[in-house]
C-alpha cells in the first residue's frame, strides 16, 4: 500500500479516535479531540498532493479519499448536533449536499465519467474545517489554563472574539456548502438529466 493510501486509512482511524475523545469526559478529552481532528485534516491536505506529485493515484485512493473526507466532516458535524453545538438544520444541509455529490459521482462512474473536484468544492472543504476547528477550540480552551482565557475571551465587538468568530464560521461553512453543491450539480447536469 502506498503512502497516500496509508494516509487515507490513517484519517479514517483518526476519525474514530476523534469521536471517542469527543464523547468522553475525562480531563483534556476535548483537547485531544481537537488535536486528532487537526491531524486528520493535515492528512487530507497531503495525501492528494503526494499522490499527484509521485504519480501514486490508484482506484482505491480515487474511491476512498473523498469518502473518508466525508466521513470525517459529517461525523464531526453530526456529533456537534448531539452536544447542542450546532443547529440540526445546518448539519442536514451539509450532510445532504455531501450525499448528493457522492450520488452524482457514483452515477458518473456508472457512465464511465470521472468528475474531478472543482475550486468551489475545495473552498467548501476549507470553510467546513475552519468551522469544525473553531467549535472544537471554543469548547476545549477552558482546559488550557488562565492564559487561554485571556487569549480566547479577548473582547472584540463587545463579546469574546472566539464566540462570534465560531458563529460566523458556521454560517460561512453552510453558505459555501450549499453554493458549491448547487454549482456542482448544475455544472454536471448532463450526467443525470438524461435519466429524468
């Protein structure tokens, strides 16, 4: 198994670890969840780059890389709903978009068409990861001591900056998710329009 595929599998196991720490209550469990999510996000950044650079693109990677990405992202957002950290309607929109695009890609594969990710999809992924990391920082920094409260509760626009930044990041993630999904479905409508 080549390095990019190992990184993809590692991201899957990191997702399970992230969820375990997120739902446990021992000291620094939320910080550990944050660390595992950040590490998983870094593997997402590098596995594709390494595969393209070293010409290690495989059918396994083509299938599993985007699938594991969706498992990581959707798991985090669904977990946030359980803890009351994000409204369910936002997460429904995000998960629905990911399922719709996955379905479109499977339909395209059945017609021997490969749909590459577009730029709006990459912006969507970045916005989602920023939102998830913002939420994880917000719930974990109280574990880091007094210095963290000074840094993360610094008032900006009348309230701690981390609170409004996290709320803003949620809305940006949802906006990019819906927009990129709509553009992708419309831009590739020839794949499914003949089947309607």
